[in-house]
């Protein structure tokens, strides 16, 4: 059996088209992440965004914190092109770099010190031991009081919770489709193309979500002093830890 790539440029194009429909309460998640960054609005600090996509979160950070700097890393050329265009007016406060999440060499290249590392919809592509090691490596990169904040899909062993998450996703995706395109066409496309949270019931190649409680334990093991789940909806969670 030939191993399939985890993410392709076709996936990037589909995500750009469908994220506002398929990602539950995306704007709400962005606001939550901004509020969780351990910095005052006037502070100068640096953030690294892993799998930064088209740069929406980086743009929001740079706008909220006018003395901040961001390093946006992504493995997709299409995403990096979009991010570079979106962030160009911030000048040298923003850098967009290529990286491979599965490799190790990019970690040494992270800025030092770094106040916060964020990642959205990406780390579920890593198996458990690689993820635990990444948590340890990122903890060592953070300055005191810094944070690792992860917005991602999660797993659950409860059938009733899976049903609830799936229902929540359907309701949100329908509402977001009506708001974004004025019809249910976006919802129907997202469902047809596999963006519905099928990981709740069926394993999908390249996707390895884990229960949030288990990942909080990994964060504690990595040296984070305060760990928690900060937001949870429709099988998507924001969780992380502070040094």
C-alpha cells in the first residue's frame, strides 16, 4: 500500500475555500487565542505560528499587539504565498518561512526568546510520541511565562459525545455556509469533500487526534506549569500550557 501525503496543495486550496464554513466558530477561536497570549498590548515580543496557513491568525496578532513580531511557518507554497501577501504591510514585523512539521531541523531555527508558539488545525497529523517530543522541545524554547497554544481537532471515546460533536458541527457549518455564501452549497461541499468531523467515528489517513485530557498530561510532562483546555466546540479544542 502506497503511503499517501498528509497534506497537498489541493488540500490547501480547499481549505482556503472552505475554512470559514468547515472550521467551527473560526473568528471566535481567533479571539480566544489572542486573549490567551501572555502579553500586554504594548509589549514587544515574538510569536511563532506553526502551520500558519494564509496568515489570518498572524495578521490578528500583529494588529492586536503593535510591537509584536511573528514568524509564520507553513509547508504549503500556496499558503505561504497567501500569507506573505496578507502580512506584507507589516514589514519586518512578519516573516513567512517554509518548514516540514515532520522534521526536527526547524525547531533550532525558531527565534529566541519566543513568548508564544501557536498552531491551528495541524498537530493532529503527528503520532503520539512525536507530539510528546515536540511539546518538550517547544517548552524549552519558550521564555519564562510563555505559552504553547494549540487549536485542533480532538478525539473522544464516548459515543454520546461523538454524536453531540457531530451535531454541533452540522449546525455550525450550516449557519456559517448561509452567512458566507448565502446558501447551503458551502456546507454540502464541505461535507462531500470530507471536512465533516468523520474522525469522531472513522479513522482517516494522516489524522491522529487524541483526547484533550491525554494531551494535557503530555504538556505537564513536558514542563508546563499551567495546562488547561480553554475552548471546546464540535470536536475542536483550544488547549495548551504556560511555562
